[in-house]
């Protein structure tokens, strides 16, 4: 391979080389026909593969998010997940999937907490390395991100994270080190600075990444993170998106002037050619991937979602007995979140909500009980007719000034136009549909978007506005744009012709394209108190109440950190009121990250579903009815209250975010502070009972027997922690050193052995890794605070 790369490099002139180190589009790496190199599309990632287009015409399988995957504590599952991700990538002609996201849960406020795995570097590393290995086994590249210390979102483009060497090495860099070891072909650097230098130029790209660790793949910038022409002298190899005005010709001038050595560019090109070789872009046909039918993909996503759900409390009510009558309450029961917001968003072709999943499995009544937001929702397909085709949906007409470029039928009301070729050439887009009222009363009809937007109803212009975005984050412009609406009183069956015309105006400084447009509605709804009371009545009448609570896209998404851990709206009040009339209340929490649960001791069971992907409803029904058991254990500590969280603040002071807590984040910080959280790291219950035998130690291998003493098959997660109370250095009270999962039939016993990595015994000293001689204490159990077995280890 290296000889061939050398030959190809020799065929390229400077212009050819520079073309390769910048993108050829928003999500496309450049090719070069003269050397037989195809263009290489890349795609977000990480919980599904969106592809170059962001729309419903080419849907993607939506997998559980990062916290959910980590909650399985089962790197083995990644073999199947990786195969599915690779198959999706190949189907969409994608060469690299931009994931896994493996920054750490330093603070529960972090906006991309849901996308990352864990607060623990070892658990993160194990899951991330398995992700990389399994995707790449099929010839598709993974792209671990974001190198490094991109653990929160506030001022994410400019924040300077100040972090000491020891915390960097032991915590934040460790998962990246392990994915390099696993053979990652590409890795993404971050928007933020670390210790004064922006990450696209940071010396950490040279050492340890390309130096000691020997990373020989491509370092790609996070999107738009390359900030200068001079930056090309540093470790970023590929500037995305591209072509980018700062590289290209200005860079050519610097190379010609001898300010940047051509050998530096050659190294980047060599890496890109090596990548191209690995993913098959230099071959006539890339490596074949497994093929998943829709049914196989759905089955896998459903299984993983169930493996990920964490039952943190159960007084014995779960699993529910057959034929139990259920009042299924909460807004998230009918309008759940399947995935987190931001670049991780994919458009699934199929979803099941909790209401859909439980219907037919148990006798059911349902109402939301709360209205969470005043925001419009994208108009449902069932009430939209495209006037051009008569099909459900709308027609989108694209114009460049007065010239019509084309019309598309679209089976959606939420158009994301990134990647659409017609949209890229248009400066005006017109959406037309006939909306049919399915409920009588006062409807809200409107739009969301950025730019100049006009709304016509039955031919009459009712809104005409320039919508500007606060702050310049394009992700926010796309996913949480401003909205406007009017109200109309409609009877069931009434039809209304809706036209939305959106065009580019100066209102969008710096963004010369229309990013998207949403046709939104709100149906007539019961007054808040009436809706609340209706839920309480249903709870009273049923044998069991299941309340599905959750966060919203507005508060838990890329681009912003949360400001509160409380559930939005009246959800806490709803749970308490339901539990007061029906003690047999089960709460399902549909969030990607911890929320406060002030009612947790007053309800019969609490199940955390995370953002579980497209099969939410069926996976939840499997667990509630006992067809599957909740396989998850907490990958991150859940606090009682935000006030008690030991490491919380994500707001930079004078542009600096100081990781003053050093190595004490997550459960390490909780243990150090001596505060008891609501539920500790590692905690989670199944449906059977277990007995574990004594711990034996041989070298760095620990072993113990595990017996399923219950009446049904189940999964047990053995967790092993180290501690060193008499250490010469400041250490965590204890830290995770190894783990494994065991699935056993009732009555069966298995001996599990776990090899603890040498690194688990080392700390980062002034001159590198240090092994402190002497005795460590090793403990095993089911969470960081439930460790019945202890031994000495050297
Ligand atoms: C995100 C990356 C993502 C990229 C491309 C950035 O804003 O930080 O995670 O891969 O956009 O969508």
C-alpha cells in the first residue's frame, strides 16, 4: 500500500495536492480522476448514517444514542451495530461515518451528553474502540470525535479549555488513544481550544496523536473549524467542509513562498491516499458489507434499545402481568424523542411511539396530561395533500430569481435543504399543500425558518417577515429556527390551501443558502388544567399508570448546554399527582442525559429509556411486559438535584473554561465530595436475582462465579474497580478497571474472568506513565457503590 501511495503522490502537482486536503462539498472529500481516486462522501454519525442529503427521500435507520449504547455495557453488541452502520453507509455511498462521539460527561448540562458515552474513560474507550473495529471491519471508516476536551457546548467555537496534563491523559485523551489502537482511519479535531491553542492547530495533534500513538490516518477538522491559512502547517490534514477559502489558493501562495514546506502538505496527502486505499476509493469496487433487510435492522435496533434501558427502581411491579390495564400518560408517550438534536439527527423511515408499541400488547387508555411547549410541530403527513400530485405531503418549487428550476413532491413538512442540489441553486422556495383539519377548533398554522418568509392561506398573505437568528450557529438555524403562526377556527374536514414562500435576505449574515423550512401546526387542544385532570382520571381508573416524561429538542440538543436538570413544563407535577391517585405508577424517562426526579421514591418503578432510536415503542413494550429485560446499567451518575452536582458549570469565564477539578469528574467527583446521588454509576436492575462468589486474583486477572438464582434468564454486569487509599499521589477514591456482561438461564453458574489493563494501575506523572509499586485494592460488584467482593492486587 505504501509504495502505491508514494507513486500516486508523485503524480500530483501542488494544485492537485491542495484540492485533496480540502473538501469537495459539505460532506464530500475530493477525488482526482487522473489518479483513479473517486470522490468520497462522508456522513454524520454516530447513531445512524444520514448520508449527504438530509431528508425523507432517503431515510436512515435510527439507532439508540451514545448514552444508550454505553448503558448496555456490552462492547460485543457493537459487532452487530457496526455491521448495520457499515451497511447503511455503503447503501448511501458513504466512506466515513463521523462517529463515535466520545467526549466525556464532565457535566450533566453538556448539550451533547446524549451523544457521548459515559463519564468514565474506560467504559467510553471500550465502547468506542468496539465501534471503530466493527464499522471498519466492513471497509467503512469510523471517525472518533472531537479531539479533545469538547465536553460542553457553551461558546463551543471559541472556548479555551484549561486542563492539566494528568486529567488530559488519564481521562480525556484515553478514549482517543484506545480508538487509535483499535485502528481508526480518521479522527475529527474539535472547535474549542485546549490550553490556549485552537484544536485544529494544537500541538496535541502531533504529540501524542501522530507521535507516540502512531496515528497514521486522517485528522479532519470539525466543520468550519479551520481558522487560518497558516493552520495548514499544523496537524489537521483535511479541511471540511470545502473547498474552504482559507486553504486552496492562499495556501498555495504560502507553499510557493516557502512559508509552509510542501513536505507538510505531502504528509497530509499521503494520509488521505492511505485512507482512500483503506475504504476502497482507489479500487474499482469497495469491500462488500452485510445487507440488512428492514426487518433485520428493526429487530436489531429494538434489541439494543431494550439492552440499553436502565431500570433504576422497581418495587416488583415490573414486568407487568398479562392483561394489566394501563393508563399511558405523558406527552412523550405519543410524541417521544427517538434521537438527539443536532448533527447526529437522521430521518428514520419508520418509528414506533410508546402508544403504538403498547397498543395491542396491553389494554390501554392514553392522554398526554401536559402540553410541553407552545412551539408548532411539523404538520403530520396524514393531514397534508400535495396539490400537484394528490399524494400526502407538499410540493416544493425552486426558483433562481424569477426562473423556476424544478418542483419536487415531498412527503414531509420539515424540509432540511442541506445537500439538495436544486436548493443549492435557488434563492426562493415555495411550498404548497392542502391542509385538512382532523379536529374541530382553533388551529395554529405557520412556519419555522430563517430568512424572508411569507405565508398565504387560501391565496391571502397572512404573514410576511424577515426571521433572524440570535447568535450565528447554523445548527440552531436548522434545528431550532424561529417560528411564526396565525390562528384559524376549523371544523373537521375543512381544507385550507397553504403556501410558504421562503427566500434569502440579508437577515442571514454569512449564510448564503436556505437551510430549511418547516410548515408547522398546532391542533386545537384542551386547556392545560382540563388535560391534566383528564390524565389523573385515567390513572385512577387503570390498574397501572405508565407516565412517559422527557426533555424537548429545545433544551437538549447540540449547540447549547442545558441550564437546568428539571423536566420541562408540568411533568414533575403530573407524575406526583398520578402517583397520589395510583401507587402502581411506572415512570419512563425519555431523555439523553440525567434529569431531576423529585418523585422517584413515590413511584413503583423508574425506567430510563434514553434516546432509544426508531423502535422505542416496541422495545418499551417488550420490557414492560417482560418479553425482554432491561439490560442497561448507568454509564453516568444521576443526581438528586442539580445543586448537588460536584462538577457542573460549563460557562467560560473570559473565554476560559477551567477544568479545575482535575481528575475528579463523574463518580470520582461524587465519591470525593461524599455526596450520595439519586442513582450511582453502574447501577441498574434486571428481572432475575444473582449470587456472586468470591473474587480470585492471578496477576492482573480477576475471576468470580456468577449464578442466576432467579426464575428467568437474565443479564448481569460484573464491574471491577481499583482503589489505592495509601497512594503517594492524589487518586480517585476508586475507578473502573474492567467489566463484563454475562447472560444466564435460571439456575446456571458461570465463572467470569476479567483482565485488568496495565494502564488501570498507572497514573500520569511528570515524565509519563508511572506504575506505583505496591498493593491496590480490587473490588467487584454491581455499581461503584455496591461492591461486596474485595481482594488485594499488585
Ligand atoms: C459537529 C460534528 C459534525 C459536523 C458535521 C459539527 O457541527 O460538531 O460533530 O460531525 O458538524 O455535521
